[in-house]
């Protein structure tokens, strides 16, 4: 499936990782969306999702393609950003033991904070600012947000860490809403970008979503 | 394995899409791979080109080596177990690596049975030459598939053959009326329910990477244009004359696989690739892809 975005759409950084999963969720939310591989593809977007993947790989590719500078400029001109998992690591002001990349939101993250793949897990939790019902959450080799600075609101706190937070222009989640049937965080981000989307403030569970839904957007020969 | 654990394992593979997984034999190589932008490393004692040259029985690597590599990087670490050697897999699971490759590059421990991967919590990736082989591995619990290719040759021809075969068989299956699927499944040795799922999806139901003989940025982009979700590079990086540059170039080529201008730029001045082997003149016992079924 070809994703398209007119002016006012949301982009998904298309260098590596969970790109198609986010495009599929944005389609379900009803906002126009497109993959962003080149700097010119940022034009006209109101929001950009930096997906999960491997943060070292993403950081190298962002630099190679000049997208780091272009995204920073677009952010200065009002582009809203959402980082999931590796994306959150890249946006954090401090990354324990590593050099921060964008450093745009005042949070401290700890990479691979749960351990190996055997420690990846699902759970449900209530994030009242996002939805009035509990939302399914998927954590894959996830980081933890261990501290937030001034101007950053905590959206979801679990056990000894913060799982979701935001400031006025950036949303960060250490889990993967795009790997679950819940559209709640995608609706929330679309509204943060100033878009009007259908659906209330429920968990937004899409009965038509399956774990293979992303394949509609994968490259077919 | 619980259903949600299998899904989490398939989803980790989704997060590796568009990336390059590199074979490394020591901590220094693992750090070069991570620095170059690898999405994971495959920790092993000998790359396939050396296994091929030295002969003998190739087994799971020393867990001490794998542990040292795991400690040196933040990206996921994979390691190989022999086909059918479920105890090597148990040891790798106890070591808490991120993915096991049940691999034909090692000498098979069982010529009839692959590992029952449903009995493990840890994810497995398995090689396949065609649709039937891929779906049999998925039926056994593999959460990710790769082409077998012909490892350690620096020759992409077999990986291309395997990917084209899978694509052709998927297209054939997708065009069949439902009542003909069971006979297609029988002839090709395909589990019926998975055949139905492939017909519906028009592709494999899990992430599918290229592997076996990839040696240049152009090889990686070729496999991506043939529809692979990402790339494994075994001997191709650390058997070349300038591993760090080649590793960076293959990472970039995999990300911009359908942009010839960019591919031109990344293909220049990389030094010598690994020396290649002609698969066509190779004796059948020298071919690793024939291991497993």
C-alpha cells in the first residue's frame, strides 16, 4: 500500500525499524501519512514519528542523509515529534553512558534497561491524559525514562520508571503502541499536532488490526 | 512458548527491518559493527568462509566468547546453534542472548529433525531455500526467516535463487482457488493453515531477511529490491580489505536500496571485497544450503 500525505500530514522516519507499523496505525486513525527518507519529504508535515529500531543505526543514518539537521530545523519551525523506544532515546537530552543525539526533550533515558529479549513483555496500564481506559503496552528491549526535567509532563509512570512523557512539542514513549491494536497514542499525537481525528478517549482498540497488518505497507515485488 | 511470547519475538524482528546484521568473531569486530550502524551482531568463533576453508565439525561457539561480545555492545546479540541441537539452544537461552540462528553453516546435529522451537522462550531465525522450507520452520516456532544463500562464498547467486523461488511460490499460491491449496501444500510440503495465511498476506507471515553470500552494497540493495526485509552479512565484511568502510556502506545501501544515485556513491572506494567462490563448480558436499530440509 502506498502511504500519502498532503500538507498537514504526519511523517514516519523511514530509515530502519518499525516504519510500516506506524503508517498502518496512522491510516486507521484517519490522518494522511507518509514515510520520510529524504529531507524534502519533511515539507508540509505537522508531525514526525521517529520509530523503534536500533538507536545507533538510526543515528548513523540520520547523519548520513542529513536528516538530523533537517529535522532540527523543521522542529524549530513547529514540527511536532514523537519518539517510540529508539526514537525516544534519540530525542532525550541525556542518555546514560552514551552521547545524546537530538537532545530536544529534557528527559534522562537508560538504554536496554530491562535486559535482553527474554525480558521483553506486555502489560496494560492507564494513562489518564491519553485515554480513560487501560491500554495494552508492548515493551521490546525497552529503555526506561529515569528522570524528567522542567516543562516535561509524565503521562505514564510504572514501577520505578517513566514509560511516557511529553513537553509542548515532543511526545516520548518507551513502549510500542504501533505493535498493539490500540490507536489511543496515535490519536493523542495527531491531536497534539493540531489535527482533528475521529474517535473518543477510549483505548481505541481496532478490531480489524492484526499483528500482520503492517505487511500492507511492506515492499512487495 | 506462550502466544504473546511468540508475538514479542516476531516483533523484535520487525524492529530490525531495514537493517544489517553482521557476523563478528571478537569484541573488537562487534564494536566496529555497532559503530557502523549494524542492528544486531551474530557472535561466532569463525565466519563461514573460514569454516569452509578449515573443514571439520563446526559447533556452537564458546559461550565465553558470546558473553564477552554481549557485554561489549548495546545492540541485540545473536548466536548459532546446530540444526537439531536443542541442547546448544538451551545453553544459548540460558546465556540470555537475543536471538538464536538454527544454522546450516554449522554441522547439523540431526539430519531428520530441526529444533522444536515452540519449547523455547527465546526467538529463533532459520534459513530457507523456498516457501515450503520457510513455512516448516515457522510451524516449528521460528519467529524470523532468512534465505540460506551459500554462506562463506561472497557469491550472492544462491540467495537470489532462494528469494526468487519464495516470491514465485508465494505468487503461485496467492493465485490459487482455495480448493487447490491443500494439494499445493501437499506437493510443496507446506503446513495447510500457514499456506492459507500466506495466500491472504501475499508474503511470508514473519520478517524475512537475506543471507548467504552478500559481499557488496549492491548485493544488499539487490536483495532488498527482491523484497527482503533486511540483510545478514557474514564473511563479507570482515574478510574484506576495509571492514569499517564496507560495513558503513552496506548499512547505507540497505536503507536507500532503491536509490541508484545513492548506491553509486556508497559503492566507491571501498577497497577489495572478500574473494569469491564459484558456486556452480562447487561439489555438492561443499554446499551448506543443502543441510536441513
